[in-house]
């Protein structure tokens, strides 16, 4: 007796997996799986891959650096 249903494999599993990935969290750098946020407070976020269970800790200061870099891309060059 099966515990859960399994989706059949497609011809291109990499493209199928990419559709399930949240654009905010991104894909797992190890297995390209779906990252899930398991902890988010005190200026820290912890993301864990749903497939391989690898974890990533993101300090709050990293998001400030991302914001600064994105704004710099949109600034006109003198």
C-alpha cells in the first residue's frame, strides 16, 4: 500500500523541477531542488532543501547588500 502518490517522470525533469522553485528562495545549489524557509527572525533566515536537506543560513545584512546592488544597476551612469 502506497503512502503517497508519486508524479510520473517527464522527458525533461530539470525543467519540471524549475517550475516548482520559488523565485524568492531560489533553487538548491547542491541538487537544484526546492528551498523552503524553516526559520526567519532575529535578522536571520534559514533555508533547507526539500530534497537533499542541505541548509543555508542567510544573515539579515545580506538582504541589504542585495538591495544596494539592485539599486546600483538602475542608477544612470554619469
